[in-house]
C-alpha cells in the first residue's frame, strides 16, 4: 500500500498538505475524503485512511487547519484548548475550497473511479462532509457520512 503526503493548492489560500493512502496495484477504485477530528491529521486519522485503503479505496485526508498551523501539525487529545484558535478561522468558503482541491486531486488520480467518490468526517469533522458541500456538492452518486466519536 502507498502512503504519501501530497501538497495541494488551496484556492486563494496557499498550499494544503494531505495524507493519501491507496493500493498501488493499478486497479481503479472508489475515492474517499477523510475529514480530520479537531486534533489534525494525526495517527488516528491516518489509520482510518489506511483502513479505507485496505478496504479498496483511494483515501485522502486533508490538513484543514493549514491556514493557522504549519504542515503536519497535530494536537494532543488532552489539549483541546490548543485546538480552539484553529477552529474559529474555518469558514464555509475555505472548507469548500479545500474540498474542491481534494476532489480535484481524486479526479486527476488515474486509479480513481470518478463516479465513486464519497466523504466521511469524525467528531469535529462530522458535519464537514455536508456543511461545505452545500456550496460545492460532490456529484449525485457520491455519498457522505458522519461518525460521532468520543475523544
């Protein structure tokens, strides 16, 4: 399985890193956007992306706090106070641009089945698959879901 960090252009807002996991066997697969918890694209979110890749998806987990932190930043689960300064700057426009960048990356990946792209979010990100997608909906055949987890 391939596990990589990619840098994607985020419209009007510089670059954004994303963790990507997929089988590199050349088969065409569905794609999935994996939205982070409040603590960044940490070991847990990378593991979730890996599990989706093991299940046959091409998974991309964008670093949605890229406007307020340096690439690769994660915050300990015990330090929610440090999360707050990164949540308030999130906007529908910014998250929509992030989704567009990730969706565009998936559409350009030769292994992605374009009519099979979905999204999943955890805890803080549980509403993100639907909230910004009201402005930038994925194609009709795409599915979104939210998972409530306790941190």
